[in-house]
C-alpha cells in the first residue's frame, strides 16, 4: 500500500480504518511503519513542498493549510519555514506572475495579487515578487 504514494500518519490511519482494520491493528501497523522508516511525517512534508513547488506552486500559508489538513502536526509545521524559505516563496510567486503576464503589456495588478493570495502567498512575498517582475520588465525594455 505504501509503495504507491507517501502517506502521513493521519492519512494511513484513516485508510486502514476505512479498510476495516481494528484500532489495535492500526496502531501496530503505524508503529511498525514508523520504526522501519516507511512512515515519516517530516519527510512527507519535505517531499510535499518539493512536489508543490514543481507542479502546483502554493505560498507558505497555502502549504501550511494543506499539510495541516493532511495531518502534519503543529510541531512539524512550526519548522515549515526551514523547508520553504521566504525567498522560495518569492521565487514561486514570481514564477507564477511571469507565466500569467507573458505577452501582457499592462497586467492587472489587483487581479494578479488576488490570484496569488488565494494560493496562500503572503502579502510580503507577493509585493516582493511584483517588484521583481516590474524590475525585470523594465530591464528587458531598455
């Protein structure tokens, strides 16, 4: 079962419950998987962030909400900035802005800010990415 994709502890417990296993069996399985290194919420968080950055970028707040929903503990979430730095967030926001504004001479700042905000980007990351986008566009025009 774990060969198909990674699970958080919470996701695995829910899946085993749904499949009809007893609480005792679930506890034993989770304990065994954790001991053997097949179940590791910290590693899950790191891989999840890498995958999101590559395929569906989200901001810090968006990642934190998704990981929390998947059962990552608040203790591990406190270390999310170590995995996803503020500069990573700006870089991801800038990448989206560049993609969304390609060929657009007068991009709608407010609409773009809303799009990034709904993806969980912080206001400071959005502002910094916007400044970099404008600087890059001015540099290309000169």
